[in-house]
C-alpha cells in the first residue's frame, strides 16, 4: 500500500477549511485529497497538522529535523512512501496523482 502524508503548519482545524473565509488553496487541496482517496483504493492518504497531530511530527525524524532547522516555513511537506516529494508548497491534484501512479507502477 502506498502512503501519502501531508505535513502542514498549525491551523485552527485539521483541514484549515473552516471559519467564515476559508483559504481557497486549502479548499482545493481538501477536494483533491478526497478525489485521490476515491481514485486510489490502495493508497493511504493522511494529513498531519502541527497543532492537531504533533505526535506525527515528533515521531517522524526527517520531518522533525526539517522543521527544527528551517522553522514552520518549510511546511507543507508532502511525503510518499517515506520520501519527501515536495516542501514549502502544496502539490496539485495532478502532481499527487502522478506520484501515486508512479508508485503503483513500481509495485506492479
């Protein structure tokens, strides 16, 4: 099973899509992650928000070290099967889907 984890800065809620004026980028990201979950049945897709999932940061040495060295500005970080594929930016649906397809092809 392919694992995609998105490590994000502290937000008011787990997705950042809350309040009277949610960030459009986070709305698009949430929709993209939902679509990926529907399309890739053999992928485990998760988000780790620094405020709500601090243990995920503390327990993942490479992420912890990056945040310690660079501060929260290095977030978001996208990890696929333990490999960092993006830092300091959210990937688009197409970019994340390409990463997952590439991993599926390697497993086949």
